[in-house]
C-alpha cells in the first residue's frame, strides 16, 4: 500500500490507552489476591493496542473531539482476555505471548480461567463508565456495551476461537470456511472497535456501519498477516511461538494460497476497507495509517 | 423452621422458568454447532431453579404483577455457567452434576470453557430483553444487568469459586474466612436474584437492599446445607459426587462446627433473613417457603 501522504502520529493514543489500562488495574474491586494478580498480569501485557487505536481514530474520523481512551481500554481488555484463554492448555496450549510467559504459565490455569471470565464484566463496566462520563453520553452506553459484548461473545470472538480449535488437525480445505473462522475470531472485535468509536462520536448509523465494515475487513487482513508471520518469522521476532499453526495442523491462508497469495489477499482487504471509508468521507490519515500498519507489521 | 401457615405452590414459577430457558436455547444466535450444543447442555440441566424462584417471588413480594420468568431464566443461566466451570478438570474436576455427566465430560473441556464464557453475555442480553419488554422497564435495564454482572463477576461468584479452589488442601481454619468464601461463591448471586426481583418491581431502594440481605443470608445457609449434604448423603441422592469436599481437603462448615452445629447456623441465617424481610413488610408466604426449602432440602 502507498505510504500516507502526511506523517501521522498516533503514539499519544497508545500512551493514553496504556494509562487507562493501568488505572483500571489499580482500581480493581476487592478481590482474592491470586485473581487480582492474574487479571493484572493479563491486562498489563505489552501489546500493539491496535484495537484500542481503532476506537480512538474511528471516533475522531466520525467527528468526535473528546477522550475515548477509557472505551479503547475496555476493548483492549476484551482482547487481552481472549489471548489468555486462547493460550490455555485446553485451547492452543501456548507458553509464550507478547514476549513473556502466557497468563496460565505465570498465574496457573484456574486463575487464568477465572480471570478471563472476570475481565468481561470489568470491560463492560469500563466501557459504560467511559461513555457514561462523556457529554450526553448516557443514551449511548447501552448500545455500545451491547455491541462490545456481542463481538466478544459466542457468535463473535470466542465462537471463532472454538471453531479455530475444532479446525485443528483437519486438512486446510476451503478458503470460505477459513475466512468465516478468521472473521469471527479477529474480525468481530476489530469491527466492533471501529463501530463503538463511531457510536461514541454519535455518528449516523450509515457511518457506524461503514466503520464496522472497514474494521471487519481489516480484522481479516490482520489475521491473514498473522498466519503469514507465523510461517516467515522467528519466535523472538513475534514474541510468541512461531510455526505453531503448522504444529497444530491448522488451516492457514499461506497453506491455501502461498505466502505471496495470502499477502495479496490481505492487501486487497485493507484496500477494500479503506475504499468503504472513503465512500463515506471517513478515511482519515490516521485510519489509513492503521490499515498500512496491519499489512506492514513484522510482529 | 416452622411450616408455612398456608400451602404455597411455586411450582408454576419453576415451569415458567424452565420454559423461558428452553425458549432461549431454541433461539441462540448462529453458532458453531459444538458451541451451541455445549451451551444447550449446560443450560438445560435439571435443577431446583431456586435462584430463579427467588427472582419471581421477590418480584411479587415487592408488588410486581407481571411475568419475570425471562429475568429468572437469566439468573439461572449465570448459575448454570458457574456449575459448568466449577466442574472443569482445572477446577473441582467433577464428572457428575444434576444427575448426569458434567458439561466437560459430555462436550469436552474446550467447548465447556468457551460455552461458559459465552453464557455470560447471553444472560445479560436475556435479562435486558426481559426487563426492557416490561411496562416502563427501559430505565431499569442498565441497573439490573449491572447488578447481575457484578454478582457473577470477580468480586462475586467467580471470585468465590477461585477462593474456594485455593482453599483446597489447606486446613479448615477460620469460620470467618469460610463464610467470606461461601458468601461470595453462593451468596452473591442469591442476593442479586432477590435484588433484581425487587428492582424489576420498581421497589424503593430500602426494599431492594432488604431483599438483597435476605438473599445473602439464604445463600450462606444454602452453602452450609450443601456442605452438610456432602457429608451425610449418597451420590445418588445428591445427583453429584458425594464426599467430594473431604476428598479435595476443603474447609467446610461440618468440619468446623460438626453437622448439628452447621445446621443450627444455617437455620439461624434463614431466620435472620426472614426477620429482615419482615421488618420491611416483604416476608411473603412464598419467600418464607423458599427459606424453608433451603434448610429442609435433601439434595
């Protein structure tokens, strides 16, 4: 993809999101210490904060002028929970993530199961607090929380996780099936990130849908690049175990299309997402920059 | 406890709740089939529906005249999820529950982990739909859903589960600590059941608090009786593995107070709960009957 015409600096968003996550970790309700530790360990893991930045940049693209770092943090909480559960021994059984031990290796399996579940209502509360505290935010709380919960739920992220797991050790067959899994597993939360950004800015429904469509396409592109990096990178570069997909016998895009074919598909999806935004006058430099990052990232 | 002065028939409530659960199972969103199966298996397990009946009877005691079986079903969904996760190999590792194989024995561990998590937003949605559909229910949706989620969350039910697990294989030491665990694990959701019943009836805050206090006391009484039954009953009578607490080296009330001492404590708690309700003119025959059932139940 072409470089953005102007330099775009979204690093401050990332710092704000990290600060919001740190604040949430410091103000957990009274909890058993092992549970609080596992929640904090899960939430504080370093990360790209891509989903959170999709919230903040979608919010601004839709005309929002306030601070939505709390809402972005809520999305990152849901993402962090999904990673912790995805790495469980009964799921993908991974020991390394984001350059450090996975939550279950550091805090034990039971605390990880419970912490993961506990994060969902904490994220719902964080989103409700963030939106409810905005100017005329109250009526937007319920639809925004519902959108996030649906994306995180059975028909979204965690449904995709289980489909992904079931697909292990079955031959990489149809691209259509793989796309359905990836769209649920990764696309649903990315689409929701963009949608709630627009909803928080009180954007019209057509804009919210366009942002959601962009996020869904970008989510699938992200997952395709993930598949590619799993083949082409080392564990040190990724901060997680490389070559894991092949080890688990998973269907992947490079297995079906080859590395180049997979990358072509990812680029086409990112372009398609940007085109949708452009048609709705929502393609900001920032959102285009995030689309670029998804394609050019190396970890 | 004394028998209620008049016969009370709450069996229709139970049928309504079962019907509401069945309807929810029939109208799940499109999901991977293994996930849908595990969700249905978990939700459809036979049960006393005590928590659901605390919702319906608290609602009526607070003056409600409509149908809250959908809200009661939402509470039962949260309870069912907690049982499925509690029985996981990484938690209490149980194979039998409610007279049948536990969810992870029937549907596998990964599907059980994911189904459990998936049930939380489904329950939130079911509660929101039930309350939102009531006459002037809309403003009550958010506080009712928040109350349920908090009870199910880290500082409530699942926090208690983890504390309970951590307490395994440590000597039964202080009654205070055990009470704190039991109140979180069982009391939080029972208190919330009573509270949301009152909230759905638009009861004043003092009444909601009194109902919550009754539910919390009854929840602790319930858990004490659970501990007693684990010692005194057979697996066939319980529908789950008897003697499991001792096997797991858990602190229990009978271990600390003896069977009679434990039952005395349970009865005192149920009386205390009823007294609180009576002081607020909320002690209906139905609620007194449920308090009796908690003490006299044999499984």
